[in-house]
C-alpha cells in the first residue's frame, strides 16, 4: 500500500526550522517560522499565562471530556474579543478548535456541506495553509490581487476590481490584521468597500484573525471586522490564541459563524459539532482553560493586555530600528516599507535565489517567497541582518 505513495514535498516553512537547527554556524538568524521571540531569542510564557496555570492546576478537579464544542466560556470570550459592541453578538455561535488551522478546516467542511459549489477567494499571496486546507475540504480556490510587488503595499484598486466579480456562491477570505505573509494591511476604507461589495453581490466574507493585538492594538485590529459584521447577513471567522496569548503548542483556536438569525447559527453550530466528531471529536482543553481564566479575571486581563501591548510595541521598535540601520548606515530608503507593515511579517521583495543566498552565505533563514519574521529578530542581530540584506539586494 505505502509503496504507491509519492515522495512528499517538504513544508516550505516548517522545513526551515529543521535546517536552522542543523546549521552549526554561530552567526545565524531564524526569521522563518512565525513565532514571537523576545530579545533573548526565546518564545516566553506570558506572565498572565503563568498565573492562570497556577489557578487552573489548583482548581481543576477532573480531566474528563469537556464536550464537542470545547469550553463554552472560552467560546464566549473569543466572541467578545472579536465582536463586542456589535449587533452580530445576537446572531453568532462558536466552537473551540485545535488552533486556527483546525477552525479553518471545520469552516471549510461546513461550507462544503452547506454550499457544495463554493469557491473561496484568497489573497495573492496568502497564508501558506489557506489554499491546501480549503482544497482538502473539497472547495475550489481562486486568487484575488492584493500585494503590489512595486510599492510593497496593498493594491486596493486591483483587489476591489477582482472582488467585484465574486457572487452568491463565493466566499472571500480576508486577513483580519497583520497580513501573512506580507505585513501589508487593508485600511478601513477598504473594509468599507468590501462590505459594500458583499452586500451588493451576495458573497460571504470569511475573516481569519490570527494576530489580534499585534498590529495597531487589541481593539483597533478588529475595527474593520466589527464594521463588516454589523452590516452583512452571514460571515465566517477563525481566531487563534497562538500569538496573542503565546499558546502555540496548546493549539487553541475557535471557529465562529455569524448568521441571519440565532436559529441559523445554532443549526450551523450543530453541523460543526457533527463534523468535529468525525475529525478530532474533542479539542484540547488546557489552552482554552488558561484563556478563559485570564479573561474572566479583571486583574489577569489587565496583566495580559499590558504584556500584549509590550509585544506589539517591541515589533514596532524592531521595524523602526531595522529601517534606521538601513537608512543611516547603508544610505538607502529602499526598505522603508518595512516600517509601515503590521505585525510579525514582511515580504522583502527578494527572489528565491536571493533568499537562498541569505541562508547559505549569511545563515539568515527566511521563507523562499521573501517573507521574514520581524519577531524573530533580536536587537543585536539587526546590524548583521541589515548588512546581509544590502549585500544580496
């Protein structure tokens, strides 16, 4: 049976981590996999998480199953973080999932059942897992223009022109903030324009929120999402606690459905639970228990928000410092766009050959499409990385 299987293609991002670990050079920098690191190069456990763990360990009395939907208190916390203050909270349902990738797959499966001929429009470029997950669910995938390789910003005119072709059988997948891989975000006027197109043409928006709090702030990063949720009849949302709670290995996420009525979303939730039962049955509990504990306690919430703000400010400072290094010590404004991007990622505009050169000659690991993880930088690395960027540009 297994002899018939083709040789697998390595994941373009996860394989970088293996190559980095096997690189024996002292001077090397991992800007590949998307995890936040502090100045010491560590992915820390947040203080709020540490305190929440103490609470959970001391109060939890059982390891019995939580249920197909996961922790319902966690689900409500995620709804509040995303949609608080909007009318959508009266017609919404959520289930806990194994990370946002699990949420993507569950909503992909839901679309396949509810509307089998759905085409999912994704940005060009997009998160590397969007296309394979949607295709694995049996859905068609189509790209819309998004990123200009010239300006290194969103090409809103081409994007809106493409999306004007989407209709009632289509779903438009958007990044809620901190676009992966480019770091270039749509502005509020674009959110308004896409909302108007959804109302006019009848397509369903699908918003992937993986980095809330890493862009302009916890509330600011969902301003466009909330505007849209107020005005469209149906919407799909995925969210992740990997980045803003630092719960990478705990695989903590949620799939959210906004519908025309509470009855509709209750039906959608019921179908999601059936799909979950046939896929993984129960989501892992520990991460959700920690998030619920934090967001149910005013003191822990305050600590978490302060930590998240510090992480967001550090990302801004890293961008500014790198751009200053390139401007002041290398006399170039070519990479000033890095400062305007949001969140963890930036696309340098380098070719596959240039990214290979960065890796092989300088030990700087980035993705072949030119993506680098700003959060992978430490302050001491910046002069070395800037010098390497100049040498291969």
